C-alpha cells in the first residue's frame, strides 16, 4: 500500500503498529495526492476537502477532469478560519473590514478564496494583501496592515503570534455570515473555537472550517479499507496514539465530508459504529 502525503511520516507509523504496511511517499500536497489516488487502486492520500471538491467536480485546479475514483475513508483534522486585528483598531467583525488592508496568505490560496466570498457576503470591500502568513502577522502587529485572515488547525499559528505579541482580538463570522458561507460552499462546515484558545479570548468564536480526510481509490479492496478505517478510528486517544493534531480523527466527524462518496469498506465500519453518513451534497451540519 502506498500513501501519498505531505512530507511527514510520523503520523502514519500508527498503522504500522496495527500491522498495516504503508509505503509513505512525499508529495506536493492535496492536489497531487488526489490525482495519485484517482489513478491507483493501491494508493491512499491525505486531502483538503476544498481540493477534493474541485477534484470530484472537475473544477478549479482540476478543471476538465472529474476524479471519479475517489472515496473517503476517515477524517483527520479541521482547517478553521478566523481573523486577527489589533484591539485599538476597533475591528471586531467582517463589517469592520470595509476599506481595510487584510492579509489572506498566498495569492489564490484557499484562505483568499474563502475570504473574498465572506467579504462579499458581508457587503464589504477590503484591500487584499497576499504573502506568507508569518510575515503578514508581523505586519499586523506593526500596524502596516489592519487584519489577518487565515485557516489552519486551531490555534492558528499566525493568529496566535498576533495575539501573543500585541493587544489583539481574534474573531470569526456572525451566524448569518456562516450560514451563507455554508450555502455557497458545500465543502465547508460550521465550527466553534472555545474561549481561551487565543490569548485574551474571553468568548467562543463561531466560524467555518474545511476538514482534511484520508481518501482511497474505489477499487481498494473492501476488507483493506475497513481494516484501515477501523484501526485509525478505534484509537482511544488520537492525539497521543496517532499525532498531536489528530484530536479530530474521530468516527463522529465523518459527517463533515459532504463531497466524496465513502468507500464501502469505511461505510461498513461506520455502520458498526452507529454513524449515519451524509450523502454528497447534503446540507451542512
């Protein structure tokens, strides 16, 4: 079995301990992984749901090529989106970003795509600033730009840097804004960031997120898909047994995939676990 992943082997050692042999191959990320899995019955891949949406529909980076062989196995972790700004700027919502300079990470990346949509929903016209999130965070604390929108596992490092280095606020979306984003993007899910996640954060933050899943080819043997899914989702403490960012690697989070069909082997495990899986394109939960 070959697994196309980001250059990080540690989290896949868990499968070896369960007697499941994986040959880890480095890749350039989700897009390459999805194409590799689509082309090979013996390849697994880690994938951002936003990228999987384009792959399944033949849009965006996958324009003209529907990846029809992709099947979901299990959730990995959540990429959640929030904004950081200096408290003295009096910015605390999307509505406050009209005409403001907002860092959004690399040009045309997922963060920029989702931020532009969120700004449109909020009826604001911010000035988009692209760049490395770590550099953009320093520009926020220096007052060179007004805010930074980013998506990652929480606490998002670049936003934590702003909150740790200055008197700052971190916020998300209003209920109405989040609902509109879920209608526009079926690859997104609602999320809540607990109070205390960032320095001086006294209340929970509501926003949207996109999950990362392990995917397989539809021709992967059912028993193999079942064994892999069961081995991973039977971990008692994913963070310590699998990887520190694996807190969300739980059977209950399988419902966050509304993009790809699930592999029959994975479906067998979820049925045994009492998890009712959503159909592709079903409403967000």
